[in-house]
C-alpha cells in the first residue's frame, strides 16, 4: 500500500509491516524515514541487520534471497536492507524482488527495507514495484519545495524548542532562512541544529538567525523555470547568481529559459487554433507544477510578447555561443539575466523589455 510520508510516525506506532519501500531523491528525508523504521524494528526485536547494495549487472541477487532465509545464532529477527542506487534492478533483480514480496507476508522474523531513488511513473507501474507495493508499504519521499520551506524550518525549530517571532517579523526571518538554504536540505538541517547549540529554547530574533545561518543554498537549473514562470524576480536573481557561482553551463540555463518560451508559444498557438487549454497542455507534455503555472500565465500573455521573447531567446542563444548582438551585453550571464527577467516580468504581469 502507498503511505504518505507524513503519516509514517503514526503508522509505526500501530505496528510494523514486513516490507517497506522508500523512493525519493531527498537524502535527508529518506535517511530519517529509514531510521524511524529501523528504530521501530529494533524495539520489536529485530536486532540484526544486513545491507545489500545492488550495483552493476553482476550483482548476486542470490545473496539477498539467502539473507532472508537464515538467522544468526544471536538474533531471532533481522532487517534485510536492499539499496538500489540506480532504481533499475534489472531482469534478475526484478524477479528476486518479486520473490521477496511473495515471501514477505509469511516470514515474521524478517523485515525487508528497500531504498530507491525517485522513480518515474513507468517504473512504479512495473511488475517488481507493483509486487513490493502489494506486499508491504511504499513511501514516496518528495523534496521540500521552496514555498513549503519556511514552514518546514519552523517545524524543525519547534522540535528543538525554538521559534521565530510572531507575525510579519517572524515570517521575514523564515524567508531569509529559506533563501539561504534553498535546494540543500541537509545543510538546512545542520543550520537548524546549529541554532539549537548556539541559543537556548525560546524565541529567536531575526538578528540571531541572520548572524548564524550560512548561505548554503544550492540551485537546480530546472527549478529556475518555476521561479521565472511564477514571476519571482528576487528569487530568479538569486538563482542565476548561484548557478553562475556553481559553474553551471550557460547553454543549459539558456535552454531552460528558451524551452519555456517556446512551450508557451506553442500552447498559445494551439489555443488560437481552437484547442482548449487543458488539451493543448497535454499535447505539449506540460505536467505538474509547470501545468499550473502555464494555466495562470497564458491568459495574460499576448502574441506580441511571445514573439518578442522568442526573438530575445534567439539573440541570447548566439551570445552564449560567443556571438555579439546589438543592444545586448556581450557577457553571457548578463544576457541570461536580462532574458530571465524579461520572461519573469511578462509572467508576473509586468512587462520588462528584453532589449535596452
């Protein structure tokens, strides 16, 4: 069965299932969920643990199957932990996982824990994953999105007896904190723990937070798309500065921005041809967060704006490849900043010329 990650604690209080599958790319949250399951298992007598990391085509799945069949002289119950970093067990691994799933319910002395990266929809509908899901509990561990990060920080501070000021002052403190740790949840966890060491329980001032929290943000070029389409000017500026400092390739940043502009133009053209917006979005494979952003932005974008943005993207394409364009800065990052802010302004309702 599928279980929301937020319900894991209450689930474990009611008793253990014989098999758990965790899949997601947020290392800190996956680790915490796995630790919670292991702790609950130890409390119920699972005193031995074996770990198997499936890497490469020559991995011996027979050792995994054998582990669940044998107990040591000193342990009555054990945890068999299987880590599949690639998320692709292969033909033999898929068969072995299905065999493990089939035997899980009848073996109360073994708790199987499978750790996987984030899986796409096709993989989750495969035979081996469906068998695991049917035999035990699967948890999809999602990353904490930027909009939810201040509340996540506040909850973690509360867990160690600390809080920010009430009202707008506290919200500004949390926003500052989130800006400094965005995209780096493990570092966020460490910065929160540091505040617990530096200051006693109670209210934290903004000065204390600003003086203690390091700038450890890590930016994902594909998250830039969400910030731009959301019209979040300041965040776009921070992300571009961060991507430049991290050595991200200009061509990849340009591709992200240009692809959003092209996709907006294609969907707009489809709507002008009479297709309903939901159908046009599906045809262009616009899903999830981007779908909601497109739905908000498209009704307000004109064909003229999109034509202008397409031309600007074409010019910046040349700049990042070493060419010059009249009216544009010759520095690729300056040109990317201008293009991003132009698109950001159009999506946020304020038109900013792409050319000076």
